C-alpha cells in the first residue's frame, strides 16, 4: 500500500473508538523508529512534517525518506496505511507546495486569524486540495498553556466554541478539525493538575456526529525520559504532559488523530544523553542514533498499543 489519505482511516477510528497517532518526523532515524513500531503492531500511521522540519531537513529529503519507508515496506511485504501530512501549514502557498509534491493530507492552521479570515483561508486550501485527492485539517480555537503564560482554564475565549465549530466545518468543507480543550505544545503543559475540557469535546462530538476531531499538543511527556534527561546532564525540571488515560478517553470520543512530537524529542534526547555519559568512548553516531531510534520505536509502540488503541487496525 502506498500513501493514503486519512478518510478511511478516520472513519474506522471514529467507529472503532480509537485514534491514529500523528508523529512528527525530522530525520531518518525518527521515520524508521515510527515505521518499525507501526509495522510491528500492524497499525495505520500518520507521518507529519512541520515548517520547522522542512527548514531543518529540506522538504525533498523528508519526502524521499518517507518514500523510502513505503518502498521498504513494499519490498518486505508490509501493507500498513501511511499518511504524509503537513503539520501546521501557515499559509496557502505551503499547503499548495505540499499538495503538489505528493502529500496526502495538509493542515491549514488559521487559528491565529479571526473566525472569518480562518474560514476564508481554510476554504481556499480545501478548494485546491479536494480536486487533487488531498484531505484538509483545520484548526479552531487557540492552543496555549503555561509555556505561553496564558491561563487557559480561566479564559474561555481560548477554547473552541462548539457552535463556531459547526459553522466552521459547514462553511469550509474541511475534513477534520483541531480543537482547543486545554492541551498545548511542548513539554510544559500544566503547572498543577492536568485538566482537559472533555465537556467541549463531547459537545462538539454531539453537534458534528461522525466528524473527526484532532488533538494537538498531546504528548504525555513520559517521566522516565524526563528523569533520564535530568540524570544525565539535562535541565528540564517540571516537564509535564497529558496523562495517558486522558488521551485514551479522548480516543474513545470524537478524537481520531493524536499529535505527538515532544515525546519523540524526549525519547531521543534521554537516550543520547545516557549513551554519552555511560559510553564516553563512543564517537560513532550510529551507536547513539541507533539507541535513540530504538527508543522512539518502543515509545511509539507503547502509544499504539496502550494509548491510541490502533494496534491491529491497519
Ligand atoms: O506543533 C508543533 C510541532 O511540535 C512541530 O514543532 O515546529 O519545532 O517542528 P517544530
Ligand atoms: P506535542 O508538543 O505535545 O508533542 O504536540 C505536537 C503537535 O501538536 C504537533 O502538531
Ligand atoms: Zn500541533
């Protein structure tokens, strides 16, 4: 199976009460780690590329690396569905570039604009994407958190308004919608207890039955990696993510796509730090990058099997 869109994937996930993991990819080892985990668990998977990833690795490299992953799977007789997705597309041009170069899904993130401007921009991307067989994720509401010094829980305006969500989906024709229910990007998501507005998710689910919802900022920031980073010379005290049981609950509701980037960074960094400390004689990148790749694979496998619920759903 080559690259596919999220259409069939999300339909099955919605009906089956599970979610698909969308993992950010920046280099070969990350792609290999994720693909090994998805293959071994026979799971559908979304590989997503951010603007930062495109800048770091060059869009052509990333596209070719994903093509290599598909080709390797073909040769090995593996048949899992893989989506190549643009994460947080900032403008029409970036979305167009990805659509033209073979992405099967793009996100247009108009959340920083007014409702009307967001509708207009999203519609423009949908009108370009759909005739070319590409699906579009949009965003409504603002993801924020302690990292932005914004107290989301006391500011209702930050959360997605369910009424607006219905109007937005109807007017734009987008295929999935990222909503703000209290998650945030990065490794410092909550100062005190983790709180998510499941009431908003439930309301959106009721008003848009069968429509796939996306959860950004959904890393759980595993404490084993935080401790490992800090133990081996890192300095990330108090890093905290979304508890896995909350992600599991969201996956049984309308959430069909769960975005994970920070957990990959933590898995890699913790292991590279450990390797540098415990094997000071090592100067072959394959040793520490190999260890980091294995850590990514194990972390992704754990998510697929115990959090997302998409194991065996390929
Ligand atoms: O949503 C943000 C993702 O974690 C991507 O991060 O822009 O640093 O690649 P990045
Ligand atoms: P995390 O920072 O929680 O991994 O979120 C990633 C994300 O939402 C990518 O779009
Ligand atoms: Zn995001």
